[in-house]
C-alpha cells in the first residue's frame, strides 16, 4: 500500500516562522509568506486539517491519503502479479530463472 504525504495546516502555521517557498500557485510561482498563510487560513476556514503534498485522487482533507494499491507486473510479459516476489509463469521468466 502506498500513501501520499500530507501537511498539517495548523502545524505549519503555528510552528513555521517563514513559509515562503512552501506553496506554489497554478502557474508554478512561489507564494510569499503572507500569500501562503492566507491560503492556509482559507483551507482551515473550509474545515480542512491537512492538505496533500502532490496529487492524490484518494484524499480526505481531515485524515489525508487513504492509500493506493501497488501493482506489480512481470517485466517480460507485463502480466499482473500478486506481489513483487511472485515469479511469473511466462516463458521468458522461466528461461531467466534457469539462467541464474
């Protein structure tokens, strides 16, 4: 299971002296300390506790990322595997096992 990181809004506002450079606008420009604080206070007024660090399609603004299944594939035939340790039964995988 993979989980994305999140940022605790109150923690950042209360424990960080200068948050310039921590957040960026839609065009990628760095927010100033006052702009970032204004945005984070808006987030708090929306009832949010945390915000995602990066993109996450399974995110809750109270609890954070709920997690994402990690998929494993055979590097020879691209068949879906149950785990990273599983050995595929395709011809090339078997051939590679016999070489090692």
